[in-house]
């Protein structure tokens, strides 16, 4: 029993899933965490199959099926698309900011070519807490509207997600409640940065 508790404590310290002793960063009430998906890019049919989408770099670190992966902040304009995303699912993708984050800014958008249901996106820390009020965008339509905007400085906290240097964060995204009514809905967001 004690060995199991020590193992659980060591896992929670490294993976962030249970870092606060409760739900950690990967929790959305009434929803199921989706850990792997096949991903295409933009309107192109080729896919990367069965990616671990809990790793931010596997989602926005590519923008096609042949180029090498680019770690956070990833490929500018990366447009991953996940077809057949579960209506009650959510993504939770971890990234780590660099020490020199003050020079970084970026945002996500909900592209019109997806033609899918409205989505909600937020960025949280290892405790599942949003660093600033600007870290959530709720019920955003797929019409090229902005989702979460982020920056590496502490100003504009109500309109942008202010990220700290050398810190772990998670991007969560899911369909707005009741927006996806069949098992073939598409989810995808474009990542832009300087």
C-alpha cells in the first residue's frame, strides 16, 4: 500500500494529471479526456495517425504529414483537424514555456473551413487554474473567430492569457454543451504566434 502511494505521488509530480491531489489540469466536468487522435491539417486529407494529443507539440508542432515536429510555440499557422471527435470529449495538451517568454505573443482561432460546432478553449496551470481571466474563450463559432490569445508579459490579463517563463501549462478544448449532436463532429484550431 505504501509503495503504491509513493508511486502515485511520484507520477503526479511529473505528469501533472493529479498535481493538486484532485483533478489537476486535465478536468472538464461531465467530459472525457481524449488522449489519442488521428490528425490532418487544414483541408488536406493526409493524416498523422494516432498521435498522443496530450503533448502540445504533437498537435500544433506540425502543419503537414511530412515536415519534422517543431516544439512550442510550434509551427506558425499550424491547423490541426481532428475528425470524429467525441461529442463529450475534450483535449488537454501540455506545453512548457521557455525562460525568455517575454518576447512571445500568439493566439488561436476557430477556422471557418472546419464548419463544426462552437467550441470552448482555455489555458490552465498545473493546478487546473487559469493564470489570468483572459485564458478562456467560451462558445466560439467556427467563423475564424479568435479563441484564446496569450503573451509572455503580465499586462492585459482580462483580454489575454498571461504566461510565465519556464512553466508548464495545458490547453483544453471541447465542444460547447449540446453543439455536437453526432459522432462525426470536427474540432480544430489554428495556432498563430510571432
